[in-house]
C-alpha cells in the first residue's frame, strides 16, 4: 500500500512538473511572439495616419487640434509629406503652398487664405508657435485634395488622398481587430457586425489589414461585401506619342500660315507675349486679329498651341526679371496675366522662355514656376520651360535648377544649341551630337530629370566662322541658306562624332569653317531623342528650315 501511495505521489509531482514545464514553454513562446501582441502606442500626442501608414514616429513636430477642432500641422511636416516646396514669404509674412491644381497663400495670424488668387474665409489661421510655423491643415483639404478626420476617442488623425484607390468592406460579425495577423495578438479595436471598415490589403491565410472608423489599423478575417470607394487617378498625358514642337518666333507681325501645313509636328509655339520692361508683371501681348486667325489655323490642323511667354531673352531686361521673381505680388500679377491669356485665346499651354537670369535668382525662378504650374493645370493647360545645357556661365546655365523645374513643370525643353555661340573665341559646331548626348545624360543622371518630361531642342541654323590671323568671328546661317552661302566647289566631310558634315575653305587670307545643320544632323539628334526615350523634339525656328526637313521629321518620328 505504501509503495502504491509513493508511486501515486511521484505521479502527482510528475504531473505538476510537466504542467510547470508546459507553462514555461508557453511563456517562452509568448515572449518570443511578444511583437505580435504588444502594441506600440504613441503616448501624449496625436497618432497620425497618412494614406493608411502610421507616420507618427516620422513627424518632425507634433500635430495639434484647437478648441474649434481645427487640425494643425507644422510646415516642416507638410513639407515632408505633402508639399516639399512650401515656402515662407518673409516680405509679406505669409505661407505659400501648392498642390497639383491649387496655389494657396496664408497670411500669418489671419483667418483667411487666397486659393488661386481668390480670397477664402477660414476658421483657423496660419501661426507661429515656439518659433515653428503651423498651418490649419484641415482648412486646406480642398487644396491638397485630401480627407482629414480626427477622432478624439482614439486620439488618431487620419489623412487620405482622394486621388488614391480606397476599398471598404463590412464586418461579417462582431469581432476584434488584432494588432498582428494572429489570434494571439492584442486587440486594438472592436467592431460590430455590419460596421464599415477600410480594407488596406489582403495579407496571409485569410487575414486582411484594415482600418476602423476610429483610425485604428489592425487585422481581421471577418469581412464581407468588399466594394471600391474610389480608384487611383492617373494623370492624363496632354499628347499621345512623342511631342514634335516648332517655335514660331516673330517680333511684331503674326505670321500668316493660312493654307499651309507643317508635316511631322503636333505642337506649335508662337511668340505671343513677353514682359513689359519695368512693367511690374505686365505682358506685351502680340496676338490681335491676325493672331486669332493663326490660332484657328493651328487648331484646324490639329496642332496644340503652347504660346511663348518670354523675358525677351536679353540681358537688357534682367532688372525687370529680377524685380518680378523676387516679389510675390508681382509674380501673382504676371501669373494671372498668363492664365488669362490662355483662357481668352483658348491656348493649350505656355512655353516659358526666360533667359539671362541672374544666378542669384535661381531659387526664385523655380518658385515662379512652382506657383505658375498649378494655376495652369487647374484649366488643363500645359507648362513647358526652356533651359540651357547644364554646364556654362552663371547667368546662362547655372541660373536654372533643372531638377526642381523638371519635377514641377510638365516638360523641360533642353535648348541643345550654341555649343559654340556668338561670344566664343574659337570656331566650333552649333550642336555636335556628342555634346548633345552628354547634355542629355547630365539632365537624366546628374540633374535627375525624368526622361519622359525632357524635350530635345535642335537648331535649324548654324554658323559660318571666319578666322583671319588671331581674329575669330561668326555669323548665323539659316539651314535653308547653307547651300547658297557655301561655294559650290568645296568638299563636305562627315564627322562621325559630331554626326555632321564639316566644310573648310580659304578666301582672301581668311579661313572659313562651317559645321552643317541639315537633314543628316537632324536625323542624328532625333535618334538620340529616341535612344534616351525622351518626351519629344523641338525645333528653333520655323522658316529657318529647308522644305524637305518636315518630311524627314515626320518619317523619323513615325
């Protein structure tokens, strides 16, 4: 009997030890699975969810909500998540911010803002708090095209871009939303049967990542009736296929193109407007009745019109350009004049051609384009900006932030000519293919301009160089005048690196040199455009060309 009792006691102890061992194993498993059930929760500050991503730990400053339930974000966080170009204008003590189609200006400490130059009453004011700038973000939901919701119960702020896809479902039963996709995980929220839930994604083994009405993000298997609330909004390309643009430059009288067509192009860019010198943002518009006939002719032939707005491309107007770029009210006046121009004459876009900009105005020229782009995009108008090669003098090349301009404008046009220009003390080509290709690579690789936004500009002219002793000079020769300019008995030599014909001859102790811009050189440049998958090609300028060049362009672009 005693032996039996001892055996029974030992068995009990064995069971206890086994239970303890199992318990320890379970504890070890739970500890190992701790990340699955321990929920990190922001304490003492608003949790911020942007497009279903918890960005609370990435916030530079805390969001806050005032007594009127206006949500405030710092300009630093808006710059990080919504508008990297948000700008404090010290001159007028205001914050300038933009989105795809909106330009908003918020004077500090005033319950008002200006959206695309129209005054709007708001219930919060941009303000400075502990030396940091804050914006009443919930008042800007129509500017940034977002939904903004703050849930006091959970202290969660959710921000959703309206142009992004969103799917919802209903809870199929009363259920717990888990922190991780496992039954061992902590519950972050509970929903009742039929409650609407945002479905973020399907993950694994029937689990779905979801967001509840309180803004809590977690996982559940218990959903039904999936339905799409909205789809991704894809930007519409203004032109299908490659852009083929010709600049149609004139100084006074609008060209009469009646009864003519231009093969191979789909965009024409006439010089419709330029800055009035010292005109405080006023435009000298060169359209009139003849211009309106020109517009009808272009549209009847299927050509889009991107009108040139120029600063006369002259150093003589640098002071006017500087004054406008550095004053918001003058930029606004110029922008309103440009927008009104496109609307009045039913233009399809604008081509900004500002040259000889002081390098000190580099950032403010970018700011001008940042402010102009949404104003044009609101009406479906295209914005293209002409820029020079990435290397060169301060006021000719370094004055452009090509990376920023390439992100903001619809297109950048690389004016790939004047490799050797008027001021050159050495004879050389106007646009050698190797130099053009180097420029393209710098745009794409160094300046990080998207190739799909880069248009390659090419010249319909060259230069006849004259060398007499140490003296070097040149004169422009139009493509159509090359054969009339050169002697008939000279030999044209092909240069494979430049992809051009070269001629050289002597007359009266003077050496003449010319690198030809004609059919073969233009073909080579179009091939570069195709090789680097650029947005298209542009040609300077109409009426410089030979008649056959348009057939070649049409064939090459097909």
